[in-house]
């Protein structure tokens, strides 16, 4: 499974060149403005805006769509339940099941809003190296301990994914096949226990290795952030678009 | 299962961030800097453990494990859940950035409850291993059920149109509770057999 969100961070685009601190703040404001939108016509336009941003960022569309694919499955229960349970004016009647207008509108607007917001998040984290983006969060006054935790966890996820893959291969070679019986749950629980124990054994060694390298709990960054006028200009454009969306929402 | 992007109104998202920030602030203060790398490693292991799917009839479910996280990580499970959910939102687009505050609160508080429940039993009945495992399993399941109910309440607060969806949400979590209970019990059983110091040492359970 590919978890690298920053696979395309080496492309050259306006979003890639943008100072991460400004990028985070501006895109966060844009995301909030997306979440405020309620009017149906405005909801239809925000995915277009998000797609324009993807084009500018030059992130491959297949990469963005592939990342969104899994999310869509999570929306399925909401998409089925909302139109048939919201109440109000009936929009359509299929084999005795009432489909309500409010629910259908709500489901579509939640879906479109979510997709647009997720695309924005992908642009925020996909157009710079992940560690650089996280360091930018540190410069935005997020507590140091949390930043260190995020960076460490991110690093070790890759290692434990590899561990899990090896354990799964071992299970496969021993003829284990996942079914819905108690034995299968027992094996899965051992798998989790195994992962935790391996990681616990590693913690002490990793910690000692870090002490030897001079770790004192401080975040030492090799990245320097330097904002130029263009960075500020880009931020102003995005914040202006966000305010425009909120303004239109109030007017409509 | 957690609340996805686009559902919550901004007021509730911001409220979620405020309460989560307060609890994170309180809990992270008690974590010493030396423990940060260790906690992060265990968080990564838990993160990867949620990829282990359990087959249930025609579907397969993925585990929450917030109860077990509370048992093993103690108070630091709250910031650990924050980190895990943040990475999940950013790397896999599960959950989201705006509902992050609410999601962290709804998964973190039950983790703390299960930590206190487990710790109470552990200190009181140190010799009775079976009872410890049983209470551990129970608190693992309880954490998932409380999370489900809290998330459902948030959904109902977001709008009356979500009521049916909220009930569905709560009921799925209550079904998940049984599987999660059984699994937490089995994992505790495995750990206490293979490496009991992981539970018994006070290094990680702060």
C-alpha cells in the first residue's frame, strides 16, 4: 500500500514553490470557507475550484483520484441512509421507498464538499516534502512534543508496515487463510501482539541510538523558511477566494 | 469509523478543536521528553495494527484499538490518538482535518476511561491474571462503544437529518464492541504470556 502523500513533491509548480507556512494557513482558510457553504449552486462550483487547483499544482489526476477512491466507500452508508431518512418533501418513490429532497441535496452537498476539501488537503501536503510541511507547523506554534511525535510516528509507520508484510507472508506460507471464525481472530490478535512486542523491544534500542546521536528533545531543523512577496501574494489570492465564497454564501 | 469531512458545521468542528486542545495540553504536559520517541513508536505500531482486517461474514472490519491504546500507553494515549488520526487524515484521507478535533475527543476520552479502569483493576487485583485480562477486554470494548455513542451524539447535534445515520453509527459501534472486546482480551492474553513487562512495566503506562 502506498502511503506516501508527498510522492510528487519534486515537481515544479506554483504550489510547490510556495512557502509552506503561508500555504498551510491559506489552504486551511479555504477549507473552512468550503465547509461553510450551504447553498446548492455554490456547492456545485467548489469541486471545480478544487480541480483548477489540482491543475495548477500539476499533481497527476490519477494520483488524486486513486487517493480519493477509498474515501468514497466510507461515504456509502451516508449516501444511502440520508436520502431515505431525512424527512420533508418527497422527491421520488422507488418500490415503496421514499427518497426525500432534503436528504438527497444534503448527501450530494456533503459528498462534493468532502471531495473538494480532501483535494485541498492533498495539495497542502502533496506539494512539499512531508517532513518539511510538518516543520512548517512547528513554525506556526504547534507544540514541539507533538511535532516530534508526528515525525517519529510517520517514520516508523513505514518500518512496521514492512514488519506486518513479513508477518503476513509468514502466515500465508503456513497456509493461513482469513475466515470469519474464532481461530482467525485468534491469529489476528497474535499478529497485533507480535507487532506491539517487536516495537516495544525496539523502543529502547532506538532511544539509546538517539541519545548517542545527541537527541535532547529539541527539534533541529535543516529546513529554512524564507517568505518572499510572491508567497504573500499567493496567500492573499487564496484568502480572497475564501472570503468571496463566504460572501456569496451570505448573499445567496 | 470516524466522522468524515464535509458533515460537521464549522461551529462544532471548532468546538471539537478547543476541547481536544485543552485535553491534549493537559495530557502532553505529563509526558516527559524522554518518553516521546517511545510513545511515537508504539503509536506507529498501533497505526499499522489498524490495517489488520477481521473478516465478519461477507464484509471485513478494521479495528479501532483505542481501548488497547489506553491500556498500554496510559495518559499519553490521548496525544497518541491525535497523532494517529492526523496521519490517517493526511496520508489516507480517512476522517479529515476539520473534524479532527471532534474525532480525537471521541476516541481519546474513551481511551483514557479504559486506561483508568484497567489501572484500577491492575493495582487492586495484581495476582488475578484472568480477571485483569477480562477487565482489559471489557474496557477495550467499552471504549469503542463509548466512542460510537459520542460520535452519534455529535452527529445528532449537527442536524436532525443525521438522526437515522447517527443511530446506524452507534449500533455498528455496539456490534464492533463485542469483536473489539474479544480481540483486546486475546491480545492482552498474548502479551502477558510472551512479554508481560510491556503491561507490567510503568515505563509506558505513565
